């Protein structure tokens, strides 16, 4: 009987050791899975950060392109409006053949002299529309008949000289020329 008790005790201890070994194996397996999940979370977090950076970069680029496109469309619309106004004005103010023939040489010479003198006068302009490298200017101190002036880099602007740059400063545009700038 004593032998049976000893065998039972040995078997119980053996079963306890096996159970502990199985529990340790399960715990080790669980810890390995937790470590794998931690590495996976770290990798995914890095990928999400990279994607957020790419989205931000693309968004900024798209906003800049959209703003540039909007400016160009506005400038094109202003240019078409000026052309329409010029066409309408030229149809309404066409001189009769008699009036055209009555101008003598001294009147033509006076007009040329007035144009040259006007070219030397520095006028005050307002920027009506602009995009990088291109702007539409309106004379503030001119008559209602003055038409807008389209300028690009290199354009000779009376009173200001050659246009050097057309830049955006915040929300405002600035046209810089040899002898002054227009804001």
C-alpha cells in the first residue's frame, strides 16, 4: 500500500511538472505573439506617418496648383472682357470716311507728340488680376476710356521701365519694374 501511495505521489508530481511546463510553453507562445504584434504595430504606425506626410505634401501642392489655376482663369476672363469691350468700343466709334480724310498732317503730328509725352508720364496703376509672370493693370488716375494693360516680365511699362518681376506676397500681388513697383 505504501508503494501505491508513493507511485501516486510521484505521478502527481510528474503531472504537476507537465502542467507547469505546458503553462510555461503557452505563456512563452503568448509573449512571442505579443512581441510580434508590437513589432507589427510599430511598423504600421511608421507607414501611417509616411502616408500622412505624403497626403500633406500632395494636398499642399494641389492647393498651390488650384490657386495658380484660379488666378490664370481670372486673368483670362479679364483679358476676354477687355477684348470684348475693345471690340464693342471700336464698332461704336468708327469714323466716317469723310472724318478720316479730313485729318491733316499737323493733327497727326500733334497726336504723335501727345502719345510720346504721355509715355513719359508715370501713371498710377492697380493690379486687376495676376499670376506668376503675368498681370493685368488698370490705370487708377486715367480716364474711363483707358483700357487695362497686360504686362509680363520684360514688358516696357511707361513711367516704370521694364517689368522685372510679378510676385505674390501673401494675398497681394506686386509688379516690380526698373523705376518702381505696383501693388
